[in-house]
């Protein structure tokens, strides 16, 4: 096992693309860290740099106190699990697992012992003489893990290993991965674009955008205390509701609503004239008729999604969607998947307790907790107020 | 309308097939004529003289000796060529190097140089290296590979998932081991195409053997082309010569029949199909 130090890593491709832009990161011995970010943010390139599959343009990589910046991949004592598993199609499961050990000259008896141990650990005993083509996606994934584990390297690198599994299997394998790490305790760097994986797997997660690390912290801290607009918008599902607001006459105004600033307490003084207001969907609460709420807004519900334990209600507000560079970079990937053209108005989401009530097509009143609202600088995107993690469990993620 | 189009297409295919098959059929029936008869008379001879095949095999010269020569020459010119071409194709597809594409285009350009231009300088080199009347030139051709096959393998390897290279690198492989242990075992289809294409070419090769080799090293092609003669006469025994020629074509035809499925798959996977 070993710690990993990334010292101002820069990776520029021959076509001039700067995929990794001065990343500094220390990963502790035995830690499970997740690199998360939207497609094209540089997370996989950074992982490949650690693996030695890409040469870094600048900076240094130190693993276990040894500078490996110019060391070949095969001499770094790292194992990697690939997105498409990369199993050798002409070899049986047994041979796939044994191959790396054979290449490294491990004695036969030792190879046999490790294969048996790994097969037992991952429940592969019945599949040892099959070829990858005869395996299901989940089985291939386990073989890819076994190949990495059997090597007993100092570091595991995982490049979106769950992305080819169906949703149900992904949840199971995610839990297995967490258990496996607890059992083996090997330093692991895990790349994903799925923030749910980042939140559930990593002891810490590094959120990346445009080749830079935006924030490194525990998943809870990333969720509750994002340092900037990008992290706030990226972490959380459904994502944080964002709207441009301005401060005038002791009120926070946006989309035709006016909320008294004194409810914010000392934080009110930190707000410039223009801000971006952020509200997590679970920080809305329905206001019953006759109930008073200092910060509340009207919502015309256009869509509702009843998830059983909770209900998501969607409502447009009279304001344009926030379109900073950071937000655009997150949405770029999502919009390709969208069925309909994006609305000109911002669409807010509220997460409410589920019941028999229907919200669709109704006008409701929603309260906001000022102490749970986030404020960001519209130019720099930096967070303007500090929000500490609240003492409550994380909301369930989709 | 669609039926009519299909009928025309089938008719066209049948005509094309006939162009290739008729000479073979005619050759087969002619090989069964009486050995001194020549090729005149009805198409299907009666009786059929199967003895011609026995005579072709053991009558005038040691058929098996020259068959073995053919096997040796085909082997030393084909096997190394396929392997070095596959290796070069891997390098062009996978190793990032300055000028890689320029070299690839230059290499492909060599396929457009007519053999007639290079043969005399090559002959001169062979003589200067004391390789005239030996099999060494075949081995040199073999080791040099084939521009067309390099192109074929490069196309095939370019479609290989790069994750396999990365996995091999993480497992401790360098380029050569990655090629030998990961790429080559997964190259069945293009290997079959390459072996059949190059092997049949060398099997039937005539000019180089005729010009460079002494009689005892000649392959069957030129030997049969010299013709079979009856004892003491200068008249070619055409039916026997045709019988020998048909015997000579049996190994490549068998290879084709055995490997037909892989060959078709290879033509598809290497992008050779239009």
C-alpha cells in the first residue's frame, strides 16, 4: 500500500488540449478517493497519468515516496480496472487473472494460490474455465476486479467500472466495492461522472472541471458546503435550484419574489448587489393555507414524480436559467440526452414528503429556509456564505 | 420489378462464375483423355483415363520432390511475411511515433511500383550476395513482409479496443509481448486472409523460381509448365500435364475450403469489403 502525491500535474495533448491543468492532490495510504466531474473534465486523463498510460507534460507523481513520473506503467505496481473491463478475449477467466502474475514472473504455486483466493473472494469459482464472451456484464466486471486484486498492487485505479452495468446491478456492485475496499484497505482512485457513486463510495471525492480540481472533501462536505457554483450544481440529485437574484431595499429579489434579508442574519452583509441563489430541492417545505412563512414562493406545478417515499415537483419560475460557464459545462452532457428543447424559464425542483396528494397542475406555496440557502458570486462562482454540514442524514439519492 | 432486378443480378453472377469455372471443368475432362490424344474430341472423354494422374504423380519426374520444394518455398516466403506484416501493422496502428503516417503512405506507395522495374536491380543484388541458385531470396522476401498485408493488419488492429493495450501495459507487457500474446492470438481472421492470399501467390509463383533456381530446387509450377513427354518423343502429353496441374491446385483449394468461413470473416473485419 502507498500514498499518492500529485504535484501540479499538467497534461497537454499534442493538439493543444490542456486536459489536466495544475492538479495538486495528496491521497492517503489506504484511502478510497473518487475523481468526479462531467465528461471531458480531465478525470480519466488524470487517472491515466497516475497509471503511467499517459506521460505528464509537467509536474510530478510520487507513489509511496518514490517519484514515478517517468517510470513505465508496468513498473509502478498499480492495477487498473477499465470501463469496458478489457479482458483478454482469447483467455479463460483463470488465464486472465493469472496473466499479469505470469508476466511478472510469479512462481506457479503462488499464482495458483492467488487465483484460488481471488476466485473465492469474488465468487468466481464456477466461471474459471469460461471465456469473457460467455460471461454476463456483472461477471466480467468481477473478473476485471479479480485480475486487479490477484496482483496485490500498492494502488488500484478504477475507470468508471460500473458504467456498463444495469442500474440494479450497479447498486449491488457499488456496495460490494465498498466492502472489498474495507477488506483489502488498498489505496484506490476511482473515476466516475456519476455523482451518486462519488457520494456513496469515496471517503473523499475530488470534483473536477476543465482540468482543475474544484474541491476535495468528504462527500457530505461537498454536498453541504460547496465552495463554488460548479460543485453546488454538480453534486446532488436532483441538482441544486439556481437563480440570479439581486439585493435591494433590504430584500432579496428574484423571479418576482421579494424575501426579507434580515432573516439571513449576519450573512446578509456578505451579499453583493447581484448574487446567484441556490436552494437544494429538499430545502423546500409546503406551506399550508393560513400558515406563515417569512421566505416563501408560489409554485405552479407542471410535473410531479412520485418516487414512493417522496415526491418531486417541478415548477417554472419567472427567471432565465443560470447560464454561467460552469453550469453550461455540466449541462452540455445532459442536454444531449434531453428529449425536449430546454425551456426559456428556469425550472425549479422541490422534494416533498410523499402522500396521497396530487400536485400536478396546482398552485402551491413553498417555504425556503434562509439558513439553508446558498449564495454565489455571479462572476467568480465562489460561495459567498459558509454553510456547515447539518446534523442530519444525507437525502436519498436517485 | 424487384424480382426482375434479382434475376438479372443472378444471371450476371452465373456468367461471371462460368468464366472462372469452365476452364477448370474443361481442364478436368481433358486430363482424362488418352495421354497422346491432345485436347481434340468430345468434351467428356470415354473411357476416362485416370491413369494420367498416376503418371503425373510418378511418371516423368519425382512429383513429390518438387511438391516438397513448393511447400518449402511457400513456407519460407509466406510465414515470415505474414508475421512481420502483422508486427508492422501493429506498429503502424498502435505505436505513436513521429512521421508514422508519412512512413505508412510511403510503404503503401511501394505497392504501385511494377515488379518489372525492381526485378533487375533485385536480381543484381541476389547475384552479388551469392544467393543465386539458393532459396535465400524467398526467405528475404518473407522477412521483408508485404505492403498489402501490412495495410490489412493495420486496418484490423486499428479497430482493436485500446483498453486491451492499456490492460496489457498494466499487466507488465511491453509492445512486443502485447503483440505476441494479446494481438496475435486474436488475429485469426486476418491471419487466414494473409496466409491464403500470400500462400496461394507463392504456391503458383513461376517467373522468379524459373529465373533464380536450379532444377533440383524448382517448385512444381515451372516444372509442370515444362510439360510431360512420352519417352523419346518431343510431343507434350497435354492430358497428363493437365492432370499434374490439377493435382498441383489441390492443396490451395483444400486450404480454402477448410478456412472459407474464417476467410470471409477476415475480409469483413479487415475492411477489405467495399
